[in-house]
């Protein structure tokens, strides 16, 4: 998957969500009908994806004007391809002329290409440096012409450059197609070459019906202007660039997304038992993520990793190899210190007692000295990173060693900290979800209509943006300019109705569940009203109108119940401790929620809900065990309903080691949970009959596994694996 830091070519490769930005810009360009020349500046730092955006813009223009007689002529000129200063202008006009003289262009456009060729041959490029706008005299130009250029000159010797420009401009004004010239990588040129490009665009190439798109790092270009425009660099740039456009800043989340996307392509065929995702998560959070600040960092890393990994795949621990490769690329001093000082890093079977831990380790100064050479990387995180990679360093830095694997286990996993594995790592002999401010404003502006607001949330749910929306919405709940009082009921109603359709938060990354985020928003909006009656009516009306959710209702009422108890230790209530309804109002809301639960139970939707068991517990607490027992007894009369019932008790849990960011997934069925709702003896014969028949037609894999796990748990088998 080597890409040599290549930009993406089409929107199908856009995993960072740049397509809309590029397409909107392209649509603006194609809608420009004026004959006047315009210059667009695309500003972005190195590694920000400027070339990728230019490719997306080009793609959009070509697609949108594919069958149009006004299809623009797009010409890409990369000045970095030409090493000598006096080649830039000559080659620019040569490429421009050649593109216009293509066979598939009209005779008129071909004639323009010929004129541009004539025009270019009576221009002396070096005469433009260093003074802006200074043309040579015709006599001086004449001394530079030879061969065919003299013939061209002979035809126009009575004309000035401006005369020739006038003829060319008149021809260009007669065509009905725009000429779009894209000049990329300007910031890679020398200061003189950078100035030359801008002089070209401003003085020599400012033709009618022409649009220039210049891509560069603004700070680099301004620096190149310093010697010539002392103190007026910005003014000069603003004079040339009529439409400056800053590339949207890439968030760390997007960079990490790209990193993991590319990483997955590299490790795609590595078995899960070899690639330890828990170890990878710890390595990433303990330092790896600090290496990636832009797209170029990711590309640079994954290119090197992809090549080296192909040589060593299956021979070493892939996560350790990812970590050591990052050090090789970004912190070579640390990398070479590790490589050349094996004895300081490998695992030792000698441990220090508690008294020794109180004393300074003899190697501490050496490690501190090498770490002090590192800039632009947090030293504490570097120590965490190195300690995670080489657990024995925990003794050096007086930090807890969280890795309890035995020496044999480390060696089995191919860890770099093992003596037998260390040298292999060096000899190689074997990553759309964000809502923009405009989108947020647009969505909230539709909250005066239930349907429009609901449709908007359904759409961003489909686009996997709803979790970011919920996270951001809390910033707007107190702002009446975005959410006027009259729109609050609509927002609460829609959130309550759609809540169950939203994906659950990833608890490895987020603090709260989706349901808690929804309730926090509802709570904040209700607090906009001072009296309990208004708050109560908002929630009451929402519950009454809900059709598509039940758990969101139950969860909200449960939190309201906890609010009644000021001594409740639940941490989720820390920021929502103000009661929004009275105890009497809560009881009425609880009755409403019970009606909703009973309706879902009667029509069969409750059993199929992803939070079925949790809802059952709330139902039991609010309605009493007798009601639940009767519901479950009726339920289990049907074989497939019984199977769904059992499957709903399938628990996925994670076990964590100390300091782990991601735990190991475990599967279990808690028989005591069953007994909360039904006597196991009542269902055991039916389940055993299904289990022993081994006829699972029509059952999903999860349902089959649930039956097997239920019986194995009942029989006391403890080594059951999913």
C-alpha cells in the first residue's frame, strides 16, 4: 500500500470528509461567468492535503461539465518539476499553448494556443527579476531571439508586447470556455522562483476568461517576499490573490482516523491472536498518537511501516514493531540509542526490592540525558511510551510495571524487550463524523418543524454524525438565538422519539452513554423554564408522542427518579442534580412510561429491543414482580420467543489490566438475572430439548451460541469460549 505521500485522486478515496468542501468550491468556480481573470489562493500548511483538494476540485468540475459545450479547459502546472529559474515561465507558456492546441479543441482555441506560443517567445523571463512588472525593451528582447523566434518577431516587429497582448485578449474574450490553470507546490520553490510565479500570474498571464488556482503555504510565500517587498508582503499577496481560501484544519480525530485506516490495510491479514488490540490501544494512548500532527506524518509513517512490515511480518510482535518504527521515523536519536544499547532495554530477570526502588536507578541519568534531546514531544508521554514498550524501564523511572506477562509469554508474543527478539526489530532479516457550525445552525433552524428537524437527525444518523451532534448540542441549549423557547418542545420530542435509533457511544472513547447525553440535553433545555409545571409538560408531551423509542423514555424517567434522592451516589447526576419535576409529577411520568412499556410488550417490540433486559428491570421495579412474571410466562410459551428471551441475557463484558485503555471481551449468561423474572426450572426442559436436538434452523449464530452458553453455564462448565 505504498503511496509515496501521494494525494488522493478521487472522492472515493476521501476518508477525511473533504469532498463537500472541494465540491462546493468547484461549483463556485464553474458558476463564474465573468470574462475577467480571477486568481484563487488555496492556503494550507505542508501536509494539510492541498493537492488532494485540488484533485477533488478537478474531479467535480469534470463531472459537472462533462456534457457541456462550456466545459472548462483545465491545465495543471507544477513548477517544482523545473529546476532552473529561466525554465519556469518558458515551460508555463509551453504547457499552456500545448494544452490549447490539442486535437479535440476547436479551431479558435487552437489559434489561441498558437498566439500564446508567439507571445511566450518574445518574453525574457529573467527580466522580471527582481523588480515586479518591469518589461524589457523590444530591442533588448530582439538580441535574445534566434531561429523560429526571429520569424515570429519579424511578423510583429512593429508591435509592442501590449499590442500582442491586446490581440490575444480579444481572442480569449470570444471563447465560451474558461481556462482554469492550477499551479501547485509553489511553496516548494526557492524564494526567487516563488516571486517569479506570482509575477507571471499578475503581469504575464492575466488573460481574460482565465481562472488561476494557486496552492501554497501562505507563511512560506510571505517569507519569500521579504527581500523584495520589505514590510509590504501581505499587501502584495492580497493584490494578486483575489479569493483567498484557507483549507479547513484537519482535526486530530481525522488524522487518527486516517492512521488507523492505513494501518488496517497493512495488518489486514494478521490474525487477531497475534495482533493484540489491547496492547495496541495502550501503545497508542501512551505516546504513539503524539507523533501524528498532519497527513504527511501519517503517510510518511505508513509508507515506511508498510515496506518494513512486509519483510518482518509474522516474525515479531506487530504492535511493538509499529512502535519502534514510529521512533525510527520521528525520534531517530531515541531509536538509535535503543538499537545501540540493547542491555539497557531488554527484560531482566533481576528485580529490585522496595528499598531499592526508593533509590535512584544507576541508569536514570543516561536515560534522562537522551530524553532531554527530544523536542516537540512531551517527555512524560515518551517515558510512558518507552515503558510500555520496554516494561523493565518501569524500574528505572520508578514507575509501576503494568505488564505481568512471564518471560516465556513475552517471548511467545515476539516482544522487542526479549533478548532473543530484540535484534530482529533492527536488522529486518526476517486511521466524517464532525458537524460544522453551518450544519449545526442549519439543523437547529429547522427545530420549528417536527418533521424537518426529525428528518435532519435521521439524515445525520445515517451519515454517522449523530453522536458528534449530540455532543455539540449541549453548547447551544442556553442560547436563545439558536434555540428559541418555542422550539424547545420540538427538540425534546424528536430526541425522545429517535433516541433508540441512535448508535450507542463507544465507552472506550466517551464518558457517557448515548441515553445520558440525550437526557443531559433535555435537562438543560427544561432548565430554561423556571417553573416545574412547564418542565413537566415538556417531558409529558414528549413521552405521549413517542412512537419509535422506549428505552430513551425509561432511561429518562429512571434518572428523574434518582434525582428525587439527593443522597444517590450515581456519578452521572453530578451535573444534573437540580430536579426538573416534583415528586408528584415524577409519579405521573412513571405511569406514562409504564403505559408505553406495556404497549411495546403487547405488540412484541419490547422483546426485540437491544435493551430488553434493562427495561425489564425498570418495569419490575415500577410495576411489581407479579406483572413481570405473568408477561414472561406468556412469552416463553412460544419457542422462538423463548430463544429471543434467552439471547437477550447474553452479556458482553470486558476485563482490564491495570492502565489498560481497551479490555478483553468476555461473554457470559448470568443465571441469577433469569431468576429475577422466571424460575429457571420452568424453561430448562424446553432449552435442553432444543440443545439436544441440534436443530437450529432459522436461528442466528448469536442465538445458537446463547443456547449453548446457557446450557454450559447451567451444567457448570467454566471454560466455555465464544
